[in-house]
């Protein structure tokens, strides 16, 4: 079934051009020349809206507000003219999924439409969405790199073939493994995880396969191995490259035969389980160095790579917002300058490092707005911004207060609320910095 799109623009020619462009991309497209006409339709029958912002009578922002109230799950792309940055930001604040500036190329709009519809499809499959409102594993981010990764997960989730997830530390390899489990028909069965790097080698085999009473000193009772405990579910091996080649051979045998025999025992148990493994080392290099068996690698039918944060930096604002909401810091905001510093940073520790940086910054910052000066030293010391020179804290504070005063049309009550300070403190700072409207206009 083809996706349905509604295009709203008071310019009929613009509507028809966009309609033709999207029909060629295999979408069903209707058009309206006013927000009033669009709101008279049953918008629940559409998968996406594309609306111009500037229209007579009710404009696109008015339409967006109504759509968010009645059809909050319906994605909306706002079309804006060059130079209307404030209107664009307002549309995103009101809930627009994306925006595009005029004039735009047919390819640009097709790419935005495809990305948003891909994200909507994955949300319906519960792979991405609102992780803070769900116990299921879900990702945060809607960049092209992440959407492509989600699609790969969705394609292989319900198969029984073994999967190897590769990627840098902190990119969410275990989250991906859990998503594979929850997206499959195995979701009601066990998900059992084992970190190969956290258990001594002499204990790892007994943890995997189990043991009989008296199999070794201290084995005072029989123990079922983790592989058998994951029957009909998913068994996740984290840091598989930390496993010795001798134990790799025994894991290989299990993956070929699906048979488990406890240490010290003779009985064989058939175990039906999907094996998913993760590696933060380069597996091909490990094979060249003799630390990983190539025949074990070939038992993993699917190899997935979790994107590093460097590959989807456009998701940083969304990730930051997610963590702030998750921890209850809903009144905290990141200044544009601080976000620029974060976007310029390379994030070698990926999302795990981002989480750590935000925790540290929130604990150390005295403001409800995060400035560059509140970020850890490595962000202010240059990082990838060799030309950057940050001003002293007081100058940054003066600049931020002035920006907020202008944003609120010099409404001191609203400004103090946005800055997270009381009006008396704001008046003192206005006096200190000489921020008087009549002098600055």
C-alpha cells in the first residue's frame, strides 16, 4: 500500500509541481491551497503533510498547531523561504518533523520525505520512538545513517541466523541486540547476555555450557549453562573477541550442532537459540593476528555495524533532549554556542561519552542554560575548533542575557523565567552590564 501525502500551499502551481515530483517517487499525493481546506479533510488517512508557512488567513504554523492537537503522530514538513530562521525554529518548536527552504530541488524533497516515512514505519514497528516511555529497547536519532541501520535491524530481526554486531564502544551494540530480540517472534522468550571480557577464562566455559555436581572443586551442585537457559530465545555474547581461541572452537561446535553437554556430564541437550555477538575490536584484524577463528566468523551469517556518533552528529540535539528529559532536567537548555562546541567535537566515546559529559555538565553548571564555559575543558581547549576563542564567563552571561531580552521584547519577567533566575537577580545583572533598551537601540 502506497503512502499518502497532502501538500498545502496557497500557490497552486507550487502545489502541482510538488505533487508531480512526489507522484514520480511512487507516492499518492493530494493538494490543498489553504490551511482551512486541509483541516476540513480527514488527515488521519495521510502518512505525511507538507505545508508552506506563509499563507493568507490561517498560516502554516496555525495549521501545524491544529495538527499537533488532533493528529500528534502525523509527521509534518514545513516549507519556508530563505532568511526566515525564527519562523523555522518556531515551527520545529511547535512539533514539525522537518523543514525545507525555498527554492528546493526535487531530489532534496524526495530525500526528506523518504527519511520521515522510513522513521514513521520504524516507529510503528517499535524500533525507535520515545525510549523514556517504554521498557523496550529503542534508539534515539533519525539521521540517514541511523535510519539505514534501523532498516537493517528490522530486515534480519525475525530470522534465526546468527548475527555479529561490530562497532566502537559506546555505540549501542547491546541495545541493537536487544532490539533484534524484541522485534522478533522470540520477544516473549529469554534474552540472556554474557560479557566475555568480564568473566575469567577458567569460569567462562562453565558459565556457557553449565556443569554437573562434582565436575570441579567447588561444584557442590549442578548448574544449567546460560546457553541452555536461553532456550528458544536470544543468547547475546558481548566482547566476543575477548574469548580464547580454544573456547571459540567449543562455541563453534555448539553453533554447528546446537548441542550442549555440561562439564563433567555425559547427557547432551539440544538447544534452539539465536546467537548474537558483539565486538568492539576489528574482527578481521583479530583473525590476521590469530586471536579470532575465521571459521567461527563464518558461522555469523549477518554482520551489522553500529554507526559512531561522528557519523550521525545531526542527531546530537535529539540525543541531548532525550537525556535531559530522561533525567528530569526539562527546564535546562543548551545554548547555541554550547551546541556548536558539541557538534565540532569528535566524540571518541560515542553516545556513552555524551551521556557522561551531560551528567558532569548538569552537576557543575549554575545556570538553567548551558554555556560553552560549562562544558568540560576538552571542549573549550580547542578540540576540532582550533580557531575558537571563548570569552570569559561574565561576557558570555552578558551576551546570553541580552539575547534573551531581545527574544522576549525586553519582557523582564519572561526573560528571568527563561534564564532560570528571579527578577531581582536579572535587574541587578542588567544594571551591572548596562543592558538598557534605550541605550542599545
